[in-house]
């Protein structure tokens, strides 16, 4: 019986090393996947920072454009309040001219 116990211990030994090898292989695979995820997370972080910077610049440009449009609108309102019919006529003729130029450019 004592010999049977030793042979059982010896039969477990190769099985144990096989399990250890499997564990190490799986650990390496898991480590590889973790490194891939880490690399992906870094790329996402960099892209997010780039997009945030781009959005801030875009917001600044939009604010500047909004300011310019507001100034132009105030000028048009002041022009309209002056009450001169010639100004309205010039404005309408200018708009008509611009639309005609655009029409002929598109028609080509």
C-alpha cells in the first residue's frame, strides 16, 4: 500500500507540471491581452485629447463667427432704421446681383 501511495504521487507530478505549463501559457496570453487593452486605452485617451482640443478650437471659431454675424446684423438694423429708401433699393439690387451670379455659375 505504501508503494501504491508513492506511485500515485509520481503520477500526479507530471500532471502537475502540465497544469503549471497551461497556467503559464494562459497567463502569458492574458498578459498579452492586457497589454493590447492598455495600448488601446492609451490610443483612445490620445484621440480624446485631440478631439477635445479640436472642439475647443471649433467653439472659439464659432464664437468669433457669431460675433461677426451679430455685428453685421446690428449694422443692417441701423441701416434699415435710417429710413432712406435708396439704401433698401441698393440692398435689394445687390442681393439680386449675387443670386444671379450664383445662378449663372451653377448653370455652367
